C-alpha cells in the first residue's frame, strides 16, 4: 500500500499536528496557498513533496511551483490544482484523482470513476471551518481517502 498525505491552504503555518499526522506517508501533495517556502522545506523532512502554487503564493520563491500539475504516484494519475473552479481538463481522460484546495472546505466526492478530493485547510482557522488534511491509501484496486481533523489547542 502507498499512502499519500494531502494538505492545502497552510498560509505559512505548518502545525505540529499536521507533521505528526503525515508521518509515515510515502508522498505529500500540497494543493496551494503554501504561504512561505519554509512550509514545503519542513514537509520534505517528512516525505517527498509535490506542491503547487495558490493565489496567495506570490513572490520569487513561488515561481517554482506550477498550478496546475499532473503527477503519477503509485501508478495513479493525479491532477492537482488550487481552485477547482479553474479545472480545464476532461476528467474522463484517464485521471484517477483530482486534488484541489482554495475553499478551505474538506470534501470527498466520486464522480464517474474520478475521485475529487479537497483536504480542507491545515493553516490558520478561517471562520468556523475545521482544521484538516487528508490521507489517501492507494492499492492496486482502489483509492481510499480519509479526512483527518487536526486537534488544536
């Protein structure tokens, strides 16, 4: 089994609870609004990272991060973009999972054969939304996503 940690909207804050929850994953995907380059540097100490740029990621450091990005992990095709409203691909063209962030609202939805996953926000609390990230277990037969609420305080 291959485990992918999915995090988004850290806005410059990498919580210790997030690092603990991601410990042991095989790869981490950050779906944008990183906030500062140190967030990705810290995540790389946990596992290899694929990160994209979000709308708050400006400045010279953010130029190395694309939005969107298509990756293959554990034999699965994963399309990563920050804002799902900007999706400009046909999901019926062999993509297994579409990962997005931006809304800060965690969501798992399967449409056709495609898994849509928003891990929510792991950064500073916004409104009364939960602080969350996701872990997806990849097996030859399936993608098993789970949203994890991070205990804070």
